[in-house]
């Protein structure tokens, strides 16, 4: 069976080192170190997933692709995702909740110092998706001297809607916090359920097998399941996006960046994020025509188009 069919944990799928990074507050973040099968690594790729994603979801479609290209891979799960620490427990465990994205920045900086740096071989390249892309970009904004050779960012979460909608969501989420509803689900959000499992009309991928992989993992390992976001998560996300929307901030990111977005992405629509991506001084911004939000989890034709640009980018570093 293929990894897409097995739904096993990463250490059951392949030879790797799986560990836990503990932050200053004791929160444990799960990570994996993987090596190419043959030869000295060309470099090291830090793979960070998006919201609702986990290491195993990235393994067959991104991690394995990098391993086959001769790179060492370090992958980890943000707090609130996969098997990493959850801010809320019990009946609220599935709620994606964080008080401030500064928490993620602190986690990433600590993880870099204690796990990534001592395990990096050759040039270090970052690879993120959606929320992960946003957090990597913000990390580069706030740490412009970090020794990173380049970054590959798919569907970076720089905006979720137009300015008016953003402003309205910011006000409503702020009001919910002030009224004491911060850890309640935001409007239309809920625990992972049949609505999320429906392939028809999904905004992520045209591929039904790849789409179902998250559902099958959540069923096999229920503690991995992640539902919608809370009001406080939404407010924190908007506040963090404002950091990566400022031209003066983006101008600090001088490392080569490849961004890849689907033309039919309705989660982080290119019509909204494009105006910020073009402010990056050394970025190649690619649009895969016809693809949805999760480009690297798309049908083979869209994936092949994305990887053609990734290979070209890696070859130029």
C-alpha cells in the first residue's frame, strides 16, 4: 500500500527520527528528521505545514519529493496541529486556538535554535503552506539575518479577503474577545465533521484520494483532528497578517522566495494576496492555472507544474 492508503504515523511509514521539542512554557511540538536514501544531502529543507495539517499529511506529497531530490528534511507541527500541544483540552480540544501569533514566532525561533540549526546539512531552505507560509514569511521579516538560502511558500496566508471584509472581521473578533468569547468558535466554525469531509465543493484540491487523506488520518488517530478556529485565533491571525502586509516589513526580506498559488484558490485568493507578494524584493510569484488552495496536494498535472517551478528555483539557489 502507498502512504496515502496506510494512514500510519511517520515512524511507521519510513526510517526517521521522531522527537518532541519543548518550548519555554512546556508545550511539546512534534517533529521528524528524515534523510535522503543515497549520498550526501544537497541541503536541508524545513517543512512546516498549514492549519489542520500534520507531518504525515506532508510526507507523501512534499517530504518524499524533497527526499527523492537529495535533500534532508526537518518537519514539525505547530502547536494546535497534529499531535503537538493543544491550547484547549477536553471538549474544546479540536478548537484551533492561540492568543497571539507571537507564540508561534517564539516556538519557531526556539525550534530553529535547538533542533534545526544543529541538524542542518548544507544550505537551509524553508518550505511552508498557507498558515505555515505566513509564519515563515513573518519569521524572515523579524529575523532578516537568519542564515536561510531561500524559501518556497505555497498559498501564503497574507490576506483572506478584501480590506473591508478584513476590517469587519477584525472588529467582530475583537468584540468577541472583549465580551469573553475568545475561545468560542468563530462564526460558521465547528468541530471536524461531515461537512468538512465532503469532497464536492471543497476549496482545497481536485483530487478525491488526496482530499480524503486528512479524514482517514483523523479517523485512525482521533487526537490529530482539528476543527475550525476560535474568535481569538481569528483576531490573532489578522493582527499577524497586518505585519506581513506592510511594504516596509516585506522589503526586509531579501532572500530568494518562490511563491506558488492556485488561480482558483478561494482560501487565500491571489486577487487579495498578490498585491502583497509583489512587494517582496526578490520573489518569483507563480500562479498555477486551475489549481485550488492546496497546490502540492492537487491532481498530478497541477502538482507537476508546481514542481517544475520548484526544481527551477532550487537549481538557481
